[in-house]
C-alpha cells in the first residue's frame, strides 16, 4: 500500500472513532478540540501545518430528525462553512485525494426508488432535512467545481443511516438508534413506559459505523470515478421492528408507546447500492442484530460520559 499522510476530520465522531480502530499508518486525527473548522484562517493554518496528501473529511454538524427540524439554520450554516473551508484548505495544502460525506437524507423527497446517485439534485429534499441536505449537496457541487478548475481529486460518498458506538445519544437531537437505546436504558432503569416518536411505520436502511470506516479507506485508495457513490446495505427495516429488536435486547417487558405527535419524517429512502457492488460484490455488512449489540454494550459501559 502506498505510504502517505492521511488526515481525518471529525475524528472523535461516529465514523471517525471507527477509523481510529483501523490502525492507519501516518494518520493525523483532527477533532473539534483541535481546530474550529468554521474559521477559515485557523483551518488553513492547520492544513498547511499538517500538509496531508489524503483527507477523509467527516466533520459535520449532524443530528436526527429533531435536531434537523429545530436547528435548520444552524445545520446549514455550520456545514456550509466547515465544508467550504476544509475543501479549500486541502487544495492549498496540495492534497492529492479527499473523500467527504453526504447521506441519503439529502436526496429529493419526491423521486424514483431506489435512490440513485444521478438523481441527487432532481428536486427539493424532505422539509425535515432542508438546511442539512442543501448544505451537504454543495459538497458534490464544490468537489466538481474544484475538479474542473484545479483538477482536485475530490470524491463524495453517500451512506444511509449510520449508527454505532461514539454516536450522539441525545434524546432530542440524536439519530433514531442512539436515541432509542438511551430512552430504553432509562425506561428499563426507571420502570417507565418506552416512548417512540411517530407511528413506527417509516422504513430506514441502517449501516454500522465500522463498515463505513472500511469503505471510506477503500474509496480513498480504489474508487476511480468522479461522481458520488452510495454506501448502502440495501436492507430496510421499519422503526417498529427496530423498536422490537431493542426492547428484546434489553429484555424490556413494559409498555411501548408510539407518539404520533412526533414527526415520522421521510416514509422511506431505499437506496441503490449497485455502483458499490460493482466494485465490492463480496463486501461483508455488519448485521443490524450484531451492530445493535455492540452499540448497546458500548453505551451501557460508557453511559456516564457519552454525549447525550
Ligand atoms: O435517524 P432519524 O432521526 O432521522 O430517524 P432520519 C427518524 C425516524 O425515526 C423517524 C423515528 O421516522 C422518527 O419518527 N423515531 C422514533 C425517532 N423515535 C425516535 C427518536 O427517539 N429519535 C429520533 N431521532 N427518531 C436523518 C437525518 O433523517 O437521516 C440526518 O436527520 C441524516 O441528517 C440521516 O442524514 C441519514 O432518518 O429521518
């Protein structure tokens, strides 16, 4: 494998923590505490100090449906600033290849299924993701514009809903899996009922953070195309079935209450993983059952100091 210095932004986050576990050689892990990526001068200074030849750009302002609906402006502004600064600082540092990340929630709300990379800009995203989705779509635009003007080899991956240890387990701002694990932990501890947002009918495709970490490194070294690539296990599960799996893992016997006053968000967003499969037909995805076990174990062990 060619030796090069690789920089990972967002290195303390969900996928960043999983990448640390890969033991990459000559890697520099940037965390929120190292530099404010919304400040261009500080970002440029840090990149010129490190001079990475490769970058895995994971830093972002992210959250679940609650965070996205309540902080649309903050999600838009922070992600636009972070992404604009990182891609420019990487260019000035002479970076040879950079991968950044959108997610399947950025696709148009009204479009043909399964979601395909070529339909990315064919209409507005679901209103619940407006700020985040439009900011993230600009990663594709900026990567193309930089390739056209300066020949920057910038690529963008589009994972589905990622979960795993080191996620944000906030009951309000977190994604569905960490939020439900946290809420189930409390329901079990307090002998209370288990509250679930929405009807439970929506469907989601979940992928384990370790799998996305492996795919990020694979794409950096092997994905030759200029256009975005979806990372998807293509396995949909309903929120209701997810709730059943989590309740079983906690051996929860109490009442499960679906709160239809809370938003369902997009009903489903099944994605087309054929581009990835054409390169990695034998990629082994972590099954949801195993991923939930590992995430729950991590959360329970780290409850006192996890983000929530
Ligand atoms: O992960 P999530 O919040 O976001 O999942 P999206 C939302 C779905 O889970 C909705 C249900 O159908 C919710 O009704 N749900 C049930 C809950 N209980 C809860 C709960 O306690 N917390 C949360 N959060 N949901 C995300 C985007 O959309 O997709 C992200 O918000 C990201 O930015 C991700 O792009 C891929 O799946 O709706």
